[in-house]
C-alpha cells in the first residue's frame, strides 16, 4: 500500500490556479525529487501535504486512510515532518533545545513541571549519532556550520518516528562538502523506511540521491519516472517546457 | 565524517561535551560576570572611601531602594528576552499603587485592595499583550500609549491628590512596604532585611527557575531567537507573549504596592521615569534588546549596580546631577564591552 496517495489535487488562490489535477504516490524508503521552476507549484503542493492549507479539490490518503488537515500540527500528528528552507532554528539555543523545540520533555507533576535536560541531551545525542553527524547536543546553533544546522533540522524530524519527511531546498545555501553530508543524512532517512520528498533546484543533488523524479510545470505534473530512466537534460527540458511531457 | 566503532563511548562524550572548555571559560564569557565584578569593585572601593557606606543602616536603605527597580527589572528581562519592550511599567506601578491606596482610603480591607491592585496591573498587561500578539502592533507603540493611559487613570482615580490615609488596615500596608525581618546570615550574624528585599529574593528565585527550567522560559528564548521558527515548531507564540507582558505588569504592580507601603503616601508622580531605570538595569545585566538573551541574576546585578552608583555619589558628596551621566555611561560601557567580546570571539 502506498505511504501517501494524492489524487487529482487542485488548488486555486482566487483567480490564480496554482495546481491542476496533480496525482502523486509516495512509498516508504523512497526518495522523490520534486522539481520545477519558480511558481511551478512545488511549494503549494508541499504546503498542502504539510497541512498549511487544504486543497481546493482532490483527496489525500495515507496508508489507505483519508486525510483532512486543518493546521500543520495535524500533519505532524499523522507522521508528516517538514524541514523548512530556512530550517526554522533558533540561533541562541542549543542543538538539543532546537531538536525538542515545541516538544520539550518534562518531569515532575503539575505545577512543578521542569525541563528534563538530561534525557533531552541524551536523546538528541543518540539522534545525531544515528545520523552519523558530528553535531553535539550542547553546542549553540549560532556557532554551527550549514551542514550541522541541517543535521539539527533533520534530527528534529526523527524525534517522532515520522512516515514522511518533506525537505525544502536543503542544499541551496551550503558548501560542497556540507552538501555531501546532507545527502548522506537523506540516505539515512531512507534506510529507516521513511518516504522523503526532496524539493531542490540543484540537478546533481537530485540525481545523486533520489529514486524517482517528479517535475511540475505551471501547476501540472509533466513527468513522474524512475531516475534511471531520465536524464538531467530531459528534466531541464521538462522544467523549461522545451519537452512537453515525459 | 569519522568512523565510530567505539560509538558508545564517543556518544556519551559528545553528549557531555559542552561549548566551553571549562567552567571558568564559561563564566568569563558572560556579560553578567563582568557587571558583577564592577558592582563588587564599586562596593569595596566605597567601603574604603566612605565610612558610612558599609554600615548596616546604609546597606539597609540601598538594598530596599534597589529592590523596587530589581523586581520590575525581572519582569522587564522576560519581555526583553522575547524581543519586546514594556515602556508602561512606571505607569503601571503608580496605577497599582493608586488602586490599592484609593480603595484602602475608601475603607476597603488590605486583603481585598491588594488583589484588586494586582488585578488592575494584570489587566493592563493583558491589554498590552493582546494588542502586541494578536493585533500585531509594535510593543514600543502599544506600551508607550499605555504609559500615558495608565498614569492618566491613576490621576483620574485620585483626582491628582496626594493620598496618605489608608483606612483601617493602614498599619498592615505600611508594615509590608516599610517593615523588615530579622534574618541570621552566616559570617555576618543577624541582620534586618527589608520586606521588599524578601519579596525580591522570592520573585528572583521564581523567575530564575522559570527562565531556565520550564517550558515557559524555554519558549521566551525561542521567541526572542527566531519567532517564525518558534511558531512553525508549535510554540504557542501569541499566548506566550500575552503571558509575558502580564508577568511584567504584575511585577510592576507588586513594586507599586510595596513602594506605597514604604513611602506611606502616594502621588501621581510616583514611578515617573522608572521604565528607563528598569530597562537600564536589564540591559546592564546582559539582556539583549534584540531578544534571545538575558538572565534573572543579571537583572538584579544591573539594578544593584545602578543603586550603588547613585548611593555612592551621594555619600561622596558629588552633586546628584551627575547620577544620570554615570548610569548612562554604564549602560553604554556594558553593551560596548559585550560587542567587543563578541567581535573578538568571532574572529
């Protein structure tokens, strides 16, 4: 059974038609590259999956059950996690504090409930080790490299044992060495049977790490095929419109 | 990336590893440490320069005077950590004092007047918070407006009279603000501690624990660090903001009641300009006006330093007109010092 099944999803904002009849299937342990030019509808699609807003028409099913999200926390409760483009990290807090932000562990009983620093440091340390990242739980994010920041944002998604992770341009603004680190992190997610959606403008990254590639153009899906059967040239053509459909 | 066959060991090592090599390095990197040093140096220098300073009577006055500012500075620090500012604290102080004073003047019991006054303070804080969090107005503007409104309401309440008759429970009120408690301290022996200082210590401990050990405190820093991120990760940003402005107003309200009890009289001029002293105390104590930084201890040390400067100028016979210059210099130097430290550590 498919992890996530989108059927003929459309979305319009007033007169603007952002998505038209997009169907998409995600499986566990699969990395899907979502590509398209600016305004092609990538962010809209991701925001619908993430529960930021509902589709105008079409249905979403997760492991066979109908989904209706009213807010992002609904999607999170269903096992969908997002790594935002700007990572949504607080620079003044430690790596562990960022991993647990909004989901802090506490001990004691009301009204004496206190943060459980020890368990949070421990758990965050385990997550970083699992991701084979050199990030340390007590380090303040302000002093971290781009790759380490990505590790923090990705470790955050692992906290709840998610089914689907959506990543928005994770390799856009970091150095070459750090890109390799992030791609390794994505593979680690795949090993844990998570369905990953990678939104990226960087063709080499998509072809390195993805199993399947989906191309959107002007709100429509114009391609959906295994990476082995495609090529960067073809994808470029699909994105620009030089190739109508593939 | 390194291979980790000895992963169990290195995991524990990585978890235990802190940013600073040792405790000393951590302490030295804090602005509040240097401000504490400055306060201690000023304290020692004054004890030597003036034979009045280190007497119990003088220290009694110094600690009581700074307690009012320090109590509000704790609330202000919470607001500043979230990246906000509250200019209305001086006006809330007089409003709370006036509500308490006027209702007792009208014959109301102390035990009803105090909750009423604190309720008024909380209502002001709630209004500030709602306007800032839900209507999305800038904190500076909302609280500037409230500065004007709250003080004017205090004038309306009292008809701008001086109030010094506090009804049947007058003695209770005066004892609360002006009284003291004998406390036995190691090395020093028995000392008289003014009630406002006891209040300050209690509130400081509560604030210190809340900042560091509760979700509420963690969210203050998260909102100050990156409000958008806090929102995306499910921190209830709006409710947090309302609660923090209410906490700050409550601190000002408590200080107002204590101050009325100490002075034994209340005029509508009470607390004028307090907001600036309080903000100065918070900033000297290491709170960063751009948000995300500040401690309860820092607020107290900042307030203490300002009071020690004021007191020392008086004792040394320097014109009180110079006070503003000294306090102002300390604000600038404290922040300048922090800038220099950040610059050297990032190079």
